[in-house]
């Protein structure tokens, strides 16, 4: 974060830093969630997130009084990672594909990216 946004971010409170791993997992998980939404399985996404929400609320009620905001941030991060793992498991079971297939660019992905960049710059395909 410091490298990207500069020194002004060095004083961010610990809960912010504790939430970052969960946010990263949620970002990757959104690819899988969009797949389920596009293929007519929105209930799977909704129920997974509902379970995470209820677990997160209950765990925060138990943890925050004794561990404060950092404890709440850890609980939330664990819930976000758990949702991601569940969604990844659903994806692999439903499609037979690996998660690495989603997050690892293959040569055709890179070719499409390069073609798009060239087109946006006014070059040929």
C-alpha cells in the first residue's frame, strides 16, 4: 500500500491492514461469483454470502468486546477467506476446472490484451 499510494498510508490503523488479505480474496472470488450469476446460479452466491454475513456478525459480537477493532478485522478477514474458499470449491465442483485456470493468464489471454492495447492506441489488430 505504501508503494502504491505513498507515505500518507503509513499511519493507517491496524484494522485496515488486517482486512487487506480478506479484501484480496473477495476480489478474486468475485470472478467466480459472476460466473454463477451469469449461468443462472445466483442462489448459490446469495446463500454463501448470507451464511458468511451471519457468521461474521455472531463472531464479531463475541470477539470485538475483548479484542476491539483489530479482533473484528481478523474475524471479517477469516469470513471473507472462508467465503472465497467455499465459492472456489463450488466452482471446481460445478465446472471441473481449477481456480488457477481463472487467475493465471494463458497465451490467448495475453494476445487479446495486447490486441486491445494496440487498438486503444490506434494501432492495427
